[in-house]
C-alpha cells in the first residue's frame, strides 16, 4: 500500500519526518512498513520534525525492547559511523543508551547493543563509552575486548580519548 501511495504522490519523503511515520511503524508487526519508510528516508532516523528527537531516543519511550531493537538495527545499517546515534544526547542531555538503561534495563540493553553493534565490525564503541559513560566502561569492555585496540576517526587510541576527556 505504501508503494502505491508513493507512486501516486500521496506519500512524500518529507511526510516520513513530518508525521513521524518511522516511529509510528516501529513495532515488530510493522517491520516491513518500518524498513520501507527508513529505506525511503534514512534521515528520519536522525531527526523527526514533529518531536525533534532522534528515532532511537523516541523508540525507548515505550519502555519495551522491540522498538529500540528496530531503531538500533536500522541506525547501524544507515549510520554505522554514528553507532546508530546511541551516544547522541537529546534536549534533556540524555543519550538513548542512558534512556534505554533506565526504561528497559541495563542487562537487556547491553545484550541488544552487543547483538547489533558487532565487535568484528571495528567500530570504536569504547571511545564513545569513555567520553559519555565512563562508569559503564567495564560492562562494555567485557563485551568488546578487541575494541580496546581500535582507533577512532581522528586516529586516536582509547587511551588518547580517555586523556582528552579527563577520565584517565
């Protein structure tokens, strides 16, 4: 149906952000719809004009795991360099990781993160953790031990990032 609406010019790319359609379809029973909308406008993962939040932040609001999983998976598919916006802050200064820990629980959230941000993918996740949530460094290091040796986009080691953020 969405394809037909799009072909008839009744569904525009701008509608996805304007009416928060990605979030509205962020439910396991709507997986095909969600993927179609995200593929049509991946930028909707970054910004929803109606709420002003990233989809990953909004998805945590239900305090259930499925929307968070869907948003994280889509974010890693389209924005792996941003780690699906897991460590970006909302207007209240909270990251989606923080919100997920609060609403879904730390163990369950860490499991989902580990399932969708693979250690073999060589993302400098520990660099982001040490900058944004150093108190959880041990939890992430046990899940991403080889990431200790990675360099970030500025070619800094984890130790350099720790020093520059004042956590070393």
